[in-house]
C-alpha cells in the first residue's frame, strides 16, 4: 500500500527575535507577506526530546518490528538542531538512543519471538563512505533487485541498549565535526546509523527490517560555516551542498511522480538512501529550523513541503511458512472427522436407549475408543488453528497498532484454551462413564462446528 513520507518540523529554541509563529500543524511568517506551511506535526520551541519520542519513536519501532524498513532523517540549515534531535546528549537523549531503548524494551516483552539485532554506523564525508565502528572500506552496491546496500562494513550484534550506546559513543568520536561560525560542533558529514532486526516466530515465519536513522550535515551558505581552516571547510561545504542539492532534486522528482530517471546516483547520500526516499520504506523527514533566520528557514520549509508529496510503497518483509495449504487440509480432515463423530454419537445414543445389555455396552466402548482416535486427530487440528489465530492476532496488531504486550496476552489466552481442550479430550476413556463420553463428544462437536465456522 502506498503511503506518503511523513514530514514533521522541529523548531529550535532561541532567545533572539523569531520570524515565525506555530499554531498546531501550521507554521507561518510573522511579517507580511505572510507565508504559511502545514505539516504532519510541528514540534515548537518548547518541545522536549520526550515529545519526539512519544510522537515518533514508538511508531517507527513498531514499523520495524512488523517487518517494514523504516528511516528517520533530520534535515535543516547548519545549527538548526539536527544532531541535537537525532543524537541528543546524555541528559537529553535524542531519537537514536530513544529508539534503541524502545526497541529493546519491546523485544524483552516478547518471549515467543527469537530476535537478533545488528548495527552499523557510518558517515559520508567529502563523498566518501567512512566506517565509524571499524577500519573497513565500505562500498555501496546495487543488488539484482536494484536495491542498494553497503558492503564490507563493520557490523556488531547487540543485545542491550547499553551496548548500542557504547558503540554510538565510539562512532561519534570518529565522526567529522568542526567549529564553524554558525555552530561550535558542526557536523561536517552525513551520519547513518542502521539497526537491522531479524525476528523468528514460533510458527516458523521470519520478519526482517532495517531502521536507518540519519543525521545530515547542515545546508549552509559558504560564509556561514567559515571558522578556522577555511580551505578545508569550503571543500566540505561544497560536498555537503552537492549531496543536499542532489537530495533536493531526487525529492522534487519523486514528489512529482516523475517518469524521468531519479538522480540517486549523483551523490553517495541519495544512492545509499535510494529505497528510503522512493521505495520500500516508511520514512520520516524531520525538518529542523532555527526561526531567527527567515530566508534559510523558508528554504527548509519549502524543501520539506515538497517531500510531503513523495509516495512510498513499504512492504512487510516477512517469510511465512505455507500455512494456507496446511490449514485447508486440517479443515477438510476436521470436517470429515466431525461427520464420523456425529454418526458415532447417534449410534451410541441409540444403543444406550434400546440395547442396554452388557455385550452391547462393550461394543459401544470399542466404538468410543475408535472415536477418541478421531478426537486426537482433531486436537492436531486445533493446534493448527492456534497457529492461524496467532497470525490473525498479528494482523490485528498491525491494524489497530495494539502493543506487543496485548499480542502476547492474546496468544497466552489462546494457548490456555487449546491446552484446556486438549486435556478435556484426551482423558482416558476407561475412567469415564459412557454418559459422560457421549456428552463430551456432543460438546466437542458443537465446539468444532464453532471453530470451523469462525475460520471458513
Ligand atoms: N531543541 C533544542 N534544545 C536545546 N538546545 C538545542 C536544541 N536544538 C539545538 N540545540 C543546541 O543548538 C546547537 C546546534 O545544534 P546542532 O549541533 O544539533 O545543530 P545541527 O543542525 O546539527 O548543525 P550542523 O548542521 O552544523 O551539524 C547545539 O549546541 C545544540 O545543543
Ligand atoms: Mg549536526
């Protein structure tokens, strides 16, 4: 199903005169000519990291756990708060650490799924890809299905949020940062942190997803970023502007749904983010603004407005065992057994009322034993049905976005029902009376009818 890129704005707090006013989902200039822009969400100057967490982190963690590739990237002029928003500090962690925290919390709650999480962290500096967690020389490659991926990059498997935070700190030390006129710690590169999640369910299905969290370098005018080592800053600046202008061209062509070739290949940044910009991904752009700068902010808001029109086609990356065929066979077998059991029940009732002699009772007993073989088969059917119910509860989770905890509770409840039915119908036939057995079979047939009609 196609879905647009989600675009939100974050306004950096300032004690200088601001040129903009925020009203709910609208931001407009204070001075005439008034220009007004609407977005999915605007985090105003008073917004905290926790506000971003509530609005974005849970949603994108859920997307990733459902098997969708996802991406959140922060865009905006230098000094507008991209690194603060994505990375934050120890006292006020940003989206990257908060997402990791939510992810591990969700995985811990789920004791039926076997999950593996791996991470990579790299930067694009002067049109070169640099591994921030190792000394490899990674390259971007295109797979047969035209999707791009990073090859030969250091990957770490992580089990706890604390481990991720350590790796992030290691990577941040290596990241290219410099002091410029606009920002004491200006990011001179685009940093891309990726969480790859693989989940195996008890029914054998596997879900895989990549969640990319991107802190872009700032869009900037050359004189805005000068400080020390001007020659180097200029070169960095021109490479940053080159990749951001390519990003802009890709965004504008994708937004127009252009039939022209999208120029992903023109910069490393857009080549790496190809799928997240125009393909199989759920993507969010956070446009960061510093509301004191009218022209730069207007340019960011226009850029962000264009991005709202991009349509993506995220698909759930899930491999499901062939449940449908199994279910069909189980339903057919169960329906056949049900007919036989009905005949048996009718015959037993007749025998009880008309020929209640010892030898007839014995014959009935034998038939009952036969009947219980069917019951065992039917329990197999119920187990299959359980699998089906589990996948139905997963669908429900997707539709209603119910929490993983609710999903686990649903599964536990189903397991209990099936467990109870199993015990009920595998009691030794010798230890119960014929009347009880007949009534058990009656109940079981009614139950089975209900089960079959709830599936078909
Ligand atoms: N919402 C905020 N609340 C408090 N401080 C903020 C906020 N946003 C940004 N800052 C502060 O503003 C300064 C610049 O922010 P930051 O480094 O995140 O900008 P940037 O957009 O990443 O810039 P660059 O493109 O140069 O890397 C930092 O000192 C940061 O702590
Ligand atoms: Mg930065």
